[in-house]
C-alpha cells in the first residue's frame, strides 16, 4: 500500500544531509522534468519582484525566494521531515519509533510541484513552488508533469490511497487509486464538506495507514481497516471512501 500525500507550502529549514541530487530521488526517470523545473525556479529567484508575482508571495516572504536561489546548494532532509503544517503535525513522524518510521518511509509518498513524486525518506531541500505556480518561459506545471509522471504513477504495483488535494491530483492521475472525502455531520444528520480541519483528519488517516502492519489490497479491505480503528468510513461503491466526523 502506498499513501500519496499533498505537500505543504511551509517547509522545515536546514537539514543534515548533502545538497540535492535529483537522480537519487525516487523515480529517476523524472530527472529531466525535475531538472527543467528546478533550473527555472533558481533562475526566477534572481528576480525578486517576478518571483513574488509567479509564486504568489508578499515582500514579507522574500526568505522563501532566497531558499529557491539556494536550491542546488542548501542542505537536505527527508521529505517526511521537510514538509510541515496541519497534515504533517497530525502525521507526527517525530513521535514514531525507528521501526514505525521505516515503515512510514516505505508507505508514504508526497506529490510535489517541483519533484513530481518523492518517497518519505527522499532527501530534499526547502523550496517554494505550488501546483498552481506559473514559471516564466515554461508550460504549466500540469503540462510538464502529466506526460512524465502519469506512467510512473500508473506503474505502482500496489494499492494507492490518494490523499492529494485537487491541484496536485491534477498534475497526474493515479489509475485505480482510492480517494477519501471528509464530511462533518451535524446532530440533525445534515452534512457538509470539512474545510478547516480536512488536512488534520487526512493526516491522522495517513498516520494510521503508515503504521499498520496490515496490507489492504482493495478498497473494501481498506475500509474495514479504517473502521476497525474506530473511524466512521462509508463506501458507496467504486474507489471513493467518505470519512464522516462530528461537526465541531
């Protein structure tokens, strides 16, 4: 089973590993596209106003542009430690034992606008680039990634649980992946899509799936696993699951 996570805009700084080596990342066949995008990101960082416009940043976020300028030389750290924010707080890799962390490293991957796909232990630098960013002189990120990334995702020979947000899922689909929608239910039975806490719930699901010793190989067994963990998960057919949580 592979759990595919969205990245986060925020990144932990620093790292204790050497500079970025694109060919050493998961799916080295993506090196060409990764290189093209990375070089464009570094070049863009040389023009601060253009970077702000392309990346949707304010002057108070110029440190993010400085990070991009140092993409090739800054230290790296595992992807599971690099990404931060609500989902990754709920995932809480820092509280995992060594054995749990090793399992999480195998089970978890991140969809990235810069790298396409990285496994949990792939060493990456801090950077700023979102799926909706437009890099000067290049096609859209979707146009760049879809031809290269789609075959990689299609070749994954295990159940994929795709927790990516819409903009990242649009970069390349995963044929046959299980998706998860989070709905909140009010006492009167009415439901609505969870927005604010959506990432936290998905982070908890990702942690559960990363640490379980079970190996569900289809959506029915996956739902059974989640329900045994005490989650209210519904399956109306197909490969879509719905996690129902009490309204706050």
